[in-house]
């Protein structure tokens, strides 16, 4: 898995990509949710740069699993912790968590891999989300 600078937009975007494929695939509704939430710009990236991070993440997943697609739920705990550690700023962590939650909840179903990822995020960033921030993200998603 490639590494990104601490608190970089790319490190944050990769975690959103991890949420996107936590159940082994991504759905059109999830992509639309990212668009409605302006996820790339909220993380400081142009849409093309965000897509490139997603593509690189999927390539890294395929390389790590020797060409077998298993989604991000198959990432081992140590690697997952290393990826979470690339986001240390509490505000950025809260933004990433809000975007990940919105993406994973947009289809009104949490797969096992998605639940596990949310649990890991809560352990990685043991901080409460700002309720106003969370409500704002969820309201944007519902719009």
C-alpha cells in the first residue's frame, strides 16, 4: 500500500475510498452521495485527483491480494491502522468519518465490512463527531 503525507487530502480521500469498497464493491448510489456531498472539494481535491486516489487504492488492494478482488474489508489490521494514522488532525478525521458514514449509510444497509470499518475508525479516532457537522452531512445526503 502506498503512503501519503500525514493529513494530506490524498490520505483522507483514500479512507473514503476504503469506505466505498468496504463491502467489496461500490454502488451508483454511493458515488452519487459523494457527488452530492462534494467530497473531493471538502477534502481539498479536484474530482479528477479524488478519482486517481480511488484508482490507486483499488490497484493497491489488488496487488496486496495477488490479483483477487476482495474489497477493503480484507485489509489486515496493521495496514488499516497505518492508513488511519495518516490522518491525525481531529477536524480532518471528523470530516473523513462523516463522509464515510454518509457513503455507507446511503443505501440504508450496513454490510459487515462497513460496520467493521466504522468500528475501526472509532478506535483510530476516539473523538465524538461534532453533531452539527454530522447533521449537516446527513442533510446534504438526503437532499
